């Protein structure tokens, strides 16, 4: 049996709370008007994004959230969210959460 490291234990215990908090942030910032966790709405599902991207894409995804972008999942462009009150810190939290939605 492998020993469980304290960091892994803490992360496993806190993940449900963090996931819920970031879903709440996505709701608060209006992200769910165009996205859903498990199905395409106007934009791709968060599961689809997580399947295509990794933590190595974090900075690029943060910039897409802040400045807008499109083309990776179709022709609809995501609007710039910085003008809608999404800070870089919020964008990083949202991107980190989205990347955990890999199915």
C-alpha cells in the first residue's frame, strides 16, 4: 500500500468545496449563459474544453476569458469578459476549475 501524502489528502478533501465555489463564480460572472458543464450551449461545454486543453494552456485560456476569442470550437466568438467585471484572478480560478471538468 502506498502512503498518502498530506498534500494529496488535503487536496482530495477540499476539491468538492472548490468545485462548488468555482461553479458559483461561473454563475456569478454570467459564464453559464453561454456555457454548461456537460453540454454545448452557445459555447462549448466545460467538459469539451477540459478534454481539449491542459494546465499548460492556462495562460492562453485566461487571456481568452479576459479578451474574448473564438475559432477553436466553431464560429461564435466569446466576448471580452474583462469589461464585464471578470478580473484576471477570477479568470484564473475559472480556468483552473474548467480544466478539472475533464470527463
